[in-house]
C-alpha cells in the first residue's frame, strides 16, 4: 500500500499519533483506545505495516508496534519539498505585490506632487 493512501484514513493517522506520543505500544493498548472492533484495528495496523509506516515486534504473545522512522521519512521529505515550493511562490507573490505598490501612488500623493510643480 502507498504511504499516502495509508495516511488518508483518520484512524490510521490517529494510531501513528499515539505511537509518536507514547512510543511503542502493544496491539491491545492500541485496540483499547478505539471504539471499533479488534479486527478493524488489525486491518488498520496491517495497512500501516504494508505502507512501511510502522514496525511490529513479537514479544511472547504480544505484538509491539512502533513508528518506522525510515518509512515516514518519505512523508517528511515530501512535506519539506512542498514547503519550499510554497515559500518560493509566496516570495514571488510578495515581490509582485511590492512592485505594484511602488508603481501605484495614491491619488492624493499624485495631486500633491502636481501642486508642488506649479
């Protein structure tokens, strides 16, 4: 599964936020946070694993989930690229607007300058 497809679901994003806040959690700890069935949460966890967002470690009978920093790096890189692009666009817009302001004098200033030349 594509990472952005996995992140499109609010429950999956909430699971990732839980893991980011609390660190590694067992499947049971994750299940207990939601008011949906265990199989539904299992499917969400499987989707996160398939997208390489989380890693799972089996400890005895439990499965311990944690965020996969390497998998999440692609999201961070994409967000950084988008931020740079938007910052460049806003900077260009600022330059255009500044130039427009410099090229347009308010009417009262134009009349005042005309009066000074008389």
